[in-house]
């Protein structure tokens, strides 16, 4: 009945209008979905404290020394850091930079190495990092950074908070953050990674140290 009341041109315009309405609705849903993923990625960055250790050089001796320092620092953090939130973890680290420096220096001394050690809290860019049970998206994170000597060698990092170098999966307060970190949602991570790679600043900012 409707087709008899409308001319062919009117029918074409009606179909075009419906198509455009559906296209706009789909575009808006895609935009809202993308915005949600980017916001969740930003929350993960804001709620995570990384641990970053940079070796003196890429020599076998320097890389081995880095791993000894890593083990000593992790043992110290595992028993001494009581933080139950990101702000608590940052505050604790800021108050214990000297103890962390001593821990690293003692680990090096046991190897007969006297290289300087610098410990700082920084805000810096990290690329996407895949761990055994989850993935942290690219972006700028606060990090406890330990430089051994010049700190020019290959580095090592993990998550200080939440889940000390184990798994941050399931440790975030917001379900959306856990879904992004723990889920097999490659498209979501790719979107956050793509935007961060093109927009995030690369220079390091020293917060404490």
C-alpha cells in the first residue's frame, strides 16, 4: 500500500534516509566503543605502578648483575611494601628510595661490583607488554626505576602494583580494567596501542629522586 502511495524517487529517498540513519547510529556506537576502550586504557595507566631496572650495558656481566639486583629488590619489596592501592604504593616507594638503592648496591657488592645505583620515581612511556596471563596496553605509566651505572643496557620491567611481578590480571578495582588487561580482546588493545603510539609523549618525567 505504501509503495502505491510513493513515487519511485520518494521510495529511493526514504531508503537512503534509512540507510544514513543506520550508518550514523553504527558510527556513533563505534565511536562510543572506541572512547570507552581509550578511557579504560588511561585508567590502567593511572592505576599501575611499574618496576623498571636498566643495566649498565649489554655485556653478559652487566645483564647478569641486573638480574641479581632484580631478585634482591623483589625479595625486599615482597616483604616490605604493604601498599594496597596505587597511591599507597607510590607514597611507599617515594619514602624508601634510599633503602631500595642500598638493596641494589648490596646485591652488586656481593658480585664485587661497585657501580653507582640511582633510584627514582618517574613517569614514562611503555610499549604494549604481554605477560603470561595478561597484557598492559601502551601508554605513560608511573614507574620505580633503578639505573645501574649509566643504565644504557637492555632493561627489565614488571608491575610493582598491583600484583608484584606476578599478575595484574584480576587485581584492578574496576571490572573494565581487568577485562582489558586479562581478556583476549586484540582489537581493543590494538586501538589503545595505536592511539598511544601516536599521541603519548616519549620524554621521561622525574617525579621523585
